[in-house]
C-alpha cells in the first residue's frame, strides 16, 4: 500500500515544551520545590499523568488522587494560557513546506501525539485542515513507547505500518515507531536518538529532497 507520514506534535511541529516547562515549574514552586530545564527533558513525549508522577518524584511530594487531578487541571489551565496566544510563526522551520509538499503530492499524513491539547494547538496554528488524520492523547489507552498511537494513525491513513515514516523528537516516540515496524526519523541529538533509522539535528533538515528519497524506497 501507499507510503504515509506520521508527525509527532511537540518538538516536531511546534516547540510547546517551553510552555509545558513554565506551567510545570509553577506547579513545582507552588508545591515548594524547584524544577530545572534539564529535569524537564524527562517529560518530553510523556503523557500528562506520567509527567506529574515524574515531577512529584523529583520534589519528593506525595498527593492524593483527588489532589493530583486538581493540580493537573491547574497546570493545564496555565499551559492553555500560553497555547491560546501562540502564533503561526512558532511553527518549526521547514514544517510548512514539508506539509504542503505532501499535500500537493497526495501523500497522506497524520498527527501522532501524546497531547490531549493537540487539536486545539493545530487549530491555533491554522494547520488542522491539512492533516488527513489526527491521533492524540484522547485516542489512546497506552502511551508511547507503546506503539498504539502510531498503529491507530496507520489504520486511519489506511496503510500498513511498514509503509509509515514517523517523525519524532522523543526517545519514547522512536521506540514506539520502531516497535510498530515503521521507519523512524529522530529530530534532535544523535546520542539520545541513536535508535532512530535517521537522525536530523533539526526540522530544517527534513527537506523535500530527503522525503522524496524515502518515499521512492
Ligand atoms: C506532548 C509533550 C509532553 C506532554 C504530552 C501531554 O507530547 O511532548 O511533554 O506531557 O504531550 O500533553 P498534554 O498535557 O497537552 O496532554 P508529543 O507526543 O506531542 O510530543
Ligand atoms: Mg514530541
């Protein structure tokens, strides 16, 4: 069947990590501890619930289930304040060209994100109508590195997993793509994303030339 692409959101389409960081940091400070940018790396690509668990472990704080829900909602409200102010010029370098190229050449593509805010973010960036399918944190029961999110995307795109090319910035996402038997493109550090089939240092390197080569294979 036909080749298709699956894009992660945070770190691939747009850098929402900086807004997640601000919102988690504020929560940490409210709970009486600090949270560094380096520690924030642990939350990339990870679900909201799992992120909170990691954060609480860093601060050595225990909360009841009820309190957890409450602080997660507060964190999300704070995060949404940033998201709703986001502008189209925050789309990462090269991404608009790649999405337009795929569209013009009728190569189907989906979103494959852990975020429950994915549809809101794509709407805010005016990108939502370009996607043939959207699979996000509302659609899955098992988070990355489980391949579920990408397998649902392949299904929605009506293509076999082996024909899918995943673009991801997080190690959990690369693992998910690999265990789904998909081709994985890592955006970031070669050392961290060594398991990916191809590693690019930034989205600017994800050019049409490379895509054409991969689509011809
Ligand atoms: C993104 C981020 C994660 C975040 C997760 C859930 O995933 O990388 O840091 O924790 O979404 O986000 P939300 O709180 O909006 O549901 P991805 O898969 O797009 O990189
Ligand atoms: Mg990501």
